[in-house]
C-alpha cells in the first residue's frame, strides 16, 4: 500500500496539472476508472503524456499531436511501463479524464471518480510492474476514500462506443486477485 498525504501519493513523481476543478459540493471519490494512453500512439516513454496533461504539448513535435495539443485533459495518475507512478491532480479534485460518461445511470463520472492511466494500448499486454503499482494505488484509495472494490471500471464501460480502453489485454481477473490478496 502507498501513503496518501493531503490527497497526493507520497511516493509518486508529482507533475501538477491545471486541468482540473473542484468536485461538486459534497461529492467524494467513489469510482476508480482505468484508462490507457501512449503518445505518440503505440509508443512508450518520453515526455509527451506529461506535456499533454499539463497543456504544454507542442503540436509540431509529431503529426498526431496537431489533433490533441489543445485538449485540456488529465488523469489523476499515470503508471508507466516500468511501474513508475506519476500524479497530476490531487485525488480530492475533479480531474478531466472521463469526458462524456455514465456509471450506473449517473452522468459526468469526473464528478465522483479517480482516473488512473496505464501507459499502454489496446493491442499489447500490460507489464507486471503496472499491475503491482495499480493494485498498490487501488488499495490505498480503498483505505483513504472508502472506495468500494465493485466500483472499479474501465473507460470503455463508462463511455461505451466512444472509448475502448483499457482494452482486451487488461487482465481484470489478475488485477482483482492482487487486490483481494491484501
């Protein structure tokens, strides 16, 4: 389990984003949304995810970036392929990660969710280090925010037809077994 202090993971690399706002009054995190991201698509490593989530991505750096450089998006955390955890937004704030979304009939999942990005694609398996880091974050969120394990879902589940991540290579059974083992 990881330490959360003032809504930040103590052991994460912190890259503060401005792509968030306050949650609606009285709203607390009660949903965890698992995503994937790679920039450029299918490539891992490099500074581009940090740049996208902090609004500093240069549209001229890669042809794909021209489409996304002006987006104002950020997840709460990113887990890199080697397991490094990067946090952009404190957990008590409303990060802009889910977009148009619905969970159990409730719209605007950003209002009540925490978004965790895995560096990856729908076409490749995730690494053991990512599963270990994700389960550690999850256990910490369960403890800190009384997050219910049944309220963990994929981006594809809250935005069907619009999103496909974390994709078919994400091993939900393995991930849940890591959580249950603690």
